[in-house]
């Protein structure tokens, strides 16, 4: 698994607490502490706040209706598809 790098600003008191946890030996360094605590916090949040339906929505790609697809297509391609195809054949 490849780790991603995320830059973030922390409150001074949060950073001091992280440093104390490292000094006390709970974690070997700040990065390990942040990774572990963030992962734990995200899992706890998901367990407490997200329903099964919410989790399934997060995993699944969005489903668009035919009307929504047509609206998006119209915005992306103002000309009709048949006109675009015809123009392509003429070139």
C-alpha cells in the first residue's frame, strides 16, 4: 500500500499533545501518531455517525438518471450528437 502525503496545519496545543504521546513512548514519531489517531477517529466516526446506507453510497459510484445525463451532455456538447458525428465525418 502506498501512503499519500497530506500537509495540514495543527493547533499548537494539539501538536504539543502529539509530542507528549511520542515522548511517553505511545508512538515512535509524530507521523505514526497522526496516522494512528486519524485512522482510529475516522473508524469511530463511521461507526457512530454513518448508517449502512451512507456507507454503501460512499462506496458506490453516483447513479444518474437519463434526464440528468442528458442535461450534462447538453452542457458539455451544446450541439446534438448527430451534428457532432456529421461534422467529424466531414473533416
